[in-house]
C-alpha cells in the first residue's frame, strides 16, 4: 500500500500539480484524500524524502524539493560539493 501511495505522490509531483518549492498538503489532508492510514502516508513521505523529492521541515511542513529522483540526487550532490569548498 505504501508503494501505491508513493506512486500517487510521485505522479502528483512529476505532473507539476505540486511544483518545486511548494508545501504539500498536511498529513491529515493526505490521509483523507488518499483513503489510507497515517502510517502509510508517513512511510510514503519518508521514502520520497529519502529519494530527494521531498524536504521535511519539522514544525513547518513538507516541501517539494525535486520532480524526479535524478534531479533530487543532483541537488544533493551539488550541495555536498558546495559544502566541501
């Protein structure tokens, strides 16, 4: 079920419905709109954050960081290189 939610959220991001920099709906809204439990939403958001598509900011919300895993990986790589300089 988590994989299905990941696919749905990934599609929403890739389609541009949630552009880079936008705050995504909160957990309660996602639970209601997707018809799944909190743990399923949390697992999907965690996986997409790990893949570099989402940025979870404690106390502020979750934001779209990239539209694909490739662009997310490039952003992380470039950020790491900048920190080393």
